[in-house]
C-alpha cells in the first residue's frame, strides 16, 4: 500500500468483513495482527469508521460473489465419455485405414455401436501381427497385443453381431486357425502352446526321461482368445482347478520369450508367446464373477473396455447386397496379404520424435494430475492404458497399408511394409484422445457399477442366509456370501445402519468368544409382509357342518 497505513487497515478489515460482520470480532482479530498500532487502539472513532466501512463495503460483496462462482463452477473433468466418432478417426488415421473400413462395413450390416467395430478391427490387426512387430523403448519392448472387453445388453447392443462379422472377415482370409478353442483348462492351454514337453516314464530299465516336441506349438503360442461370453470364461477361471489361469494369462500379456510350467508330472516349455484376447459380456453377468482381486492383481486393467449405452439409430434388416460381399472380400484380402507380407521376420517399428515427445508430455501431465487427486484406480488403469496408446498407434499405422482400389487389392511387399510402419504424431494423438475420452472413462464406470452390483449381491446373500439359518457365525457368513473379511465388514455395517442385523458374542461354549449374527425384522419388512397377506373376507365363513372331511382309518384298521 506504498506506506499508506490507513489503506492497509481498511484492506484487512474488508477481508475480515467477508467472514464476519461482528465489529467486536473484527476488532479482536485486527489487534492480533501486525497492523495493530496506537492509532487503532487509542482512536475509537477511527476504529469504528474503518470497521463500519468494511462491513458495508462493496469489496466484501464482490469477494462473496467470486467465491460463490468458484464453488458453483464445475471443475473440468479430464475423463469425459465421448462417442466413438468415425469421422475423427478418418481425419487422423486415414479414410482407407483398415480400422475405418471395417467400422463402415460393420455399420452397413448391423446397428451395433461403432465402439464394437473399432475394438473388433484392432483385435484383428493385433491377431495378424503374431509377435512380428515390436517397438523398442528405453523402458520396455512393446508388442501390439490387445486385450479388450465389449460390454452391452444382450441382443439389443448387437456386440456379438459385430464380432461375428470380424470372425467372418478372418474366415474369408483363411486365418480362423489363429483363434484358440473357446473352452480349455490351464493344462490344455499350456499343452497346445508348448513347443516341448518333458516327463519321466517308468520302463523295465527304470525311470526314463521322455522329450516330446509339438510341431504346432510355435503357431499356437501366437494364437488369440475370442470369447462370446467372457463372464463364463472368467467364471471358469475362478474354479479351484483353474485358480492359476489368470496369473498365467497376466504373464502371457507381456509377451515373454520363454515360459515353462510343471503340471501333473509334466514339464511344458513355451516360446515367443503372443496372446490377443477379445470378449463380449453384460455388466450384470460380469459383476457376478468379478472379484476385487481382479483389479488389484492387474487382470482387469490389462483390458481395453467399452460400454456404450447412448441411444443409437435402429436399422431394419435388409437383404445382403453385392457391395457387402465386395467389402468383406477386400477386408479379408488385406488381412491375408498382410499376413503373407509380415512373413517370419520381426519388424522394428519406428516412431517420430514429435510423436514420442507428445506421448511423454501427456504422461507427465496425467501423472501430475493423479498425484494431486490420489485416485488409486485411475492411476492403476492409466499405467496400463498409457502403453495401450502406443499399441493402438502401431496398429493404426499397420491399418494404413490398406488401399481401397477399384480393381483389386495389391499385394503388400515386405520392403514397403518395413518402410511404412513408422508411428506418426496423428496416430499417437488419435490413440491418446481415445484413451482419455473413451477407454479410461469406460473402465472407471464399469468398475464403479460392478463393485456396486457386487456389494448389493453380497447384501442379498447375507440377508438370505440370516433369514434361513437364524443364527450364523462370522465364518459361516463369509462362506455363504463368498466375500472377503473386509467386504463382510462393509456388509455388516450396512445392515447395522438398516437395523436388519443383531450381533452378539457367545462366551459359554468356547474358550474364545465367538461372534454370531441374527436377522432382525424391520418395520418395512413387517409392512411388506402384511401387504402380501390376503384381505379379510367381508362375509363370514360358512359353517363347518356343510363340509365333509375325510377321516383316515386307524392304524389297527389298516392292518386288518
């Protein structure tokens, strides 16, 4: 205030007047500040005039309006779910890109969401790669392996219809053998993918080590999984005899060059693993089989998730047209030619300096935001999805090799392929945009919904058990509900709040006190039961003399 002590006094009083309009309180606070001096303490007229002016000052009112505007203003949400826009994709990765061409083909045949078309297209490209493309960074080696789950209502969303079109295109390229059988155990999967098996065999001369080779093992280790009902697949992995399946698949996700495993006195050896995964399911079915461990272990964050629920245009069923067949054949020819062009070599993918710098800047910005928010789930999924941005960019560049010519699709030469797979800034920007605006928001939405549904399911099972058995111990309740001890604490706390459960400790029958829980009927339950009872008839019941009741013969009469 340039030496204007009176101006400084007025400014402090203006700020204090925003929080209180009590003159005595303002005076007490002011006296404890560094501005307090003899002029303030000795001159009551100056003190009163300054405080009164502050209380009536428009400055305090202006601050109030500013604070209210700040409070009422909604903070910009980094993760806002947007629709998959094919025009946006065309603008950045090209109209002739395989991804855009397949999305248009699927949209011409079915009313399925474009998100399903995009996921099916990148899965097909990921499947064709078979570990023959890699991007080497200082931190890790990246292969474009894609794991994805498409959520949607059965029949209505048309997710299976879109994925069936993808399998049809793959079949047209005579590459259906790139998909593994849909039903398998860990032992069956490992035996299919193993290049060598060792086991001990008992002979007349004693134990003998037997080594068997699998000619199809090298190909099988690079095949993909396609599950039309992914929840059933996950339920099978939750079985006791499949308990190690998720852990093994999570290891396969990183495309290890070697893997060995001992199962039932056999030792399996796998090499150059590459395992794309595609699944369809509903939220309701998924919430029944998902476990909180699936998030913490990193199983679920390894999947790109889409769950479109917005209103879409309906499409009437029409006859299959010649243009559909031509389009499908072009897509199939491209996959066939691409597979041949890749050959047996492993191609090093390059990335433009601008593209890599943009990707690094994006990661730094998001990490700063996550450090401030301390959102653990967002941080977990972003760690996986940041790598997915580069994987998608690699596949977009691969999809650019498709040329939609009027005559025929020209064969892709190996030289052209090697010189073409360079990740550009446009592809990285497009992938990052989809991660920020579609994939991360859908993941967080699915996690929140399934956790809520799962928690409600725990409550239903707990209430059903309590009503059926009456008195239940804690261990019995954990087994019946099928949840962890921490999850049961949340369930019990919720039932306590609803007055639906009573807890008591039994100290008589054991040395260690044992907790028991008992169901308590609430007023709402009583009212609901009473509302289901039949109404009292208006007329009295007829006399019992009119009814003839059958009297069973005595036991002695029946014997005679």
